[in-house]
C-alpha cells in the first residue's frame, strides 16, 4: 500500500537514502531539510520527492501540522563529543534542542492527523548510543537515551489509538556523521582541559568509532522495512547482532 512518508534530515545520509529508496518503491515522500540550500539541492537532484525546508528547532515545525502523514521518520540529528567535565553547556543544550526537543516538537505536530484517522507510525532514529555510553560520547548518548525514554513511553501511550511507535538503533555507519561528531570535541578541548590526562583514551575512542564503519545502505533498507511492516518491535538494532558484538544484551 502506498504511504505518505515524512522524513526529517533528508539533506544527506540515512534521510536522503531513505527518501530516495521509498520514492522508488512508489511511496509519496515529504523529504525535509534543515536549510534552504539543502532543499534546493535535493529538489534539483530528486524531483520525484516533495522537498520542504523544515528546521526542527524552529517555527518551521508548524508546517507539519498541515500534512497528512502516514509514517514519520524522525531522522534529523546533531552530534557532539567531549568529556562531561569539560563539554561547554551551550553545545549540550544544542544537542538536546535538535535531538530531543526538535524531534518531540515535530512529532507532536504530525500526531493529531494520525490520531484522527486511527492509524500511523512514528519511527525514531536512536542509536546504539541510546543503550550504552562511553568516554567522550556522553553528550550524544545523553540525548539518545532521552529518545529511548520518549519512544518507549509513546509506544505504550499511542498504541490504543492505532499509532505505532518504534525505535531504530544503528551502529557506526559511513555517512560522515560519526567522523564530524568524533572531531567536534577537538574544536574546544585541549591541554588545559580538566580531562586532559585522558586524552589518549579519547583519541582511542575516536579511532574505534570511525574505523571500519559500515555501509549505510543497511540502515536505509531497515527504514524501508519499518515503513512498510505490518507490525514493529520496540527497538530495531542495525546490524541485528551489534549488541552481542559489543557484549551487551537488550535493555543494557
């Protein structure tokens, strides 16, 4: 069945890949981007998409209330690394504004029409970082843990009204996002920082996350599957065995 799918953060990475893949399968895709420049570039490249500039941290989110969406894929996100003792609070606030408050804001705008028709799905792109945390990745993990709490609560709250909410938890994939995030702490962190003695550990974490990243097509495929599935599970880890690879079990 053809669905109308809205995807945030479609200017690049998973969002762009999923927009193109879902359109190719016959779905109507509203691909949203943070900036006008991204929107113009995507329109030129993919005229089969309905492209809208929608910064989820701004009043742009109001646009979504006017769209009749069957599936919302909350993909837009920001990254920031750095030790908790040193990370500038304005950077942490920005992470929460995008990853948590922005995601909730746009979801709240889309939900009334879903509830009115008694059907819909919300896919929240969390991360493996939503169920674990490590040195220098605390700021990002904090926001993804918050999304886990949000998604799990909404899944229970909205199921009686026919709305399915599910979480997607990718590991490290080669979209450029992880590299930018891993490098972000070095813009302000240095020898005078409180956590400077742990610098070798932070450098090792950067190498761990950025080396051997996987093909993002795997995540795009899972986004398509979740969009079209009759039912979903609460969490969807990609690749499926990543928890075991990291010595973890579902739920921690």
